[in-house]
């Protein structure tokens, strides 16, 4: 991932997490803020490169954004009953889904004619576990 894309993704992720943490007491209210932030991230990354995203990539982007929204809603309706746990869970899911979205968009822009394959649960698990496995130096 390029440095500019990484910094942009981190900034949008921090904003999404912060807003999600603050508005958590109102069920599903974070969706009104986080979903537009995620679409702005995708558009910003494309604009930084000066390249449009392919139609196939937008299909996956919609799935990531709305799937993340559904995940936040489910967790908000369960863990949201616990004041601090709900806020932290909301913020973490907003952060993780926005980070994943940024990485996906960056990969899609690297190969505009052949966007990355369909998102799967295994892709998400691999992305998470790769952050915690030691790398050879």
C-alpha cells in the first residue's frame, strides 16, 4: 500500500472510529456517519491516483461498506446494551472495516482491469491474522 493511501486510510479510519464511539448510545446512528465516510474514503483514494474505480470494484466496495454496517448494527444491538463495551465494539468495527476497505480500494486501483476477487470471510481472517504473525526480517 502506498504511503499516501495508507495515511488517508488511517485518517478516515480514525474519524469513523471516533464518531462511532461518540454516537454509540443511539442505536444504529453511527451508520449515518460511518457509511458516508467510507464512501468518501473510496472516492478519495481513487482521486489521489487520478484513476476511476472499475464497476466490478464498486460492487465489492458496496459489499464491504454495507457488510460492515450490518456487523456494527448486530454488535450494537447485542453489546450495545453494555455502555463501554458497546462503544468500544462500535469503534473497533468501524476502524477495522474502514481499514479493510482502504486496503481493498488500493489493491483495486493497482489492477483496474482485474480487480481483486470477491470478498470472503477467509480473506478477512487472513488479513487479521497476518497482522499478528511474525514476519521474517
